[in-house]
C-alpha cells in the first residue's frame, strides 16, 4: 500500500488540517510509512486511533487559535480633549486663563521678556504672553492673528506691582468692524476693571478699539510687527 493511499484510508478527511501541524504530520507519516512497509506491524484499529487523536488535537489547537483571534483588539486610551476656548465674557476668559496657567504654559512675546518698557494707557512696565495660535502666527509672519489667538498683557506700575491684565482674544465673526477682536481688562484679582462711566471693560470696548485701530494694518497689535 502506498503511503498516500494509506493516509486517505485512515485520516477520514483530516489530512488538509493535520498537514498544517508538522509534529502531528510527522508522527502519523512515520506510522503510515512503517505500515506500508510492514502491514502487520500496526493493526488498522491502531492507525485509526492515532488519526483520531491527531484530529482531536487539531480541533483543540485550532479552537484556541480562533478564540485568540476573535478577542477584541485592545484600543489605546483616548487622548484627553483640548480645553475649549472661552465665550466672550470677562468671567469666562479669566477662568480660562487661570485653568491654562498661562504664566507657566504660554510663551513670552519673543524678544521682549518680562517687564519691558510700556506706555499709557497700559502700565509703565509690561509682560506679554501668547497662546500657541498667536505664537505660530507671529513667528511665521502671517500678518494676521487666527481665530482663537489670545494675547495677554500684564500691566505693571514702575515699582513692578501688577496693576491690571489686559487681553485681546480673536473670535471669528464677533467684531467684524475691528478684525474680530474681543478686549478685556481685569484687575489683579480677576474682576473686571470699569470705565469712568461705570461700564465694565469687556467686549467691544470703545477706548480699546479706537486706540488699536491706529495699528489696523498690523492686525491691531502694537507690540511688534506680525507680517513680513
């Protein structure tokens, strides 16, 4: 009897499966080869029993492999969402700045450093910070600040005492007549400063808009040129 024929007679169709398992294939092949050379060495029932054992082993191994393949893939934890930009109220802007810890995490205006010389109506000493959107526009010489850009100007008295914190915040569609800038001025404790007429200095502040309009060609910014 040829080995190939013996395999067909004893494997009951498991051949296509056990051929994928070299150790089982080798064992069964050896038995079939010996049986082909000496038909009386292995009784047919022994060969069939070995084939059944191989088949059962294959079923168990294949089942384990399928179970492993069917396990749901582990997903990486979702990235923490970025903090949403504040609305156009002084309280929301101040809360956002405190949560952002701008003094620790934002960038000082390049080439200015801390407590550089200022002028009225701001303090005699100034320290300016930019968020990432504003910094990118400045360093790339974009010419205008993008939506979401925030510029903070800390206003200090001559003795370096903090007097106020002024903010320019670009909000698309908020203030089309003045390049969409939102203005606010806070006292050191975060409360809004007030004009002599009692108006809170937040939003479309007339004095801020009038003063910064002189730099309309530089997107209302005095500190330095932001274009080419």
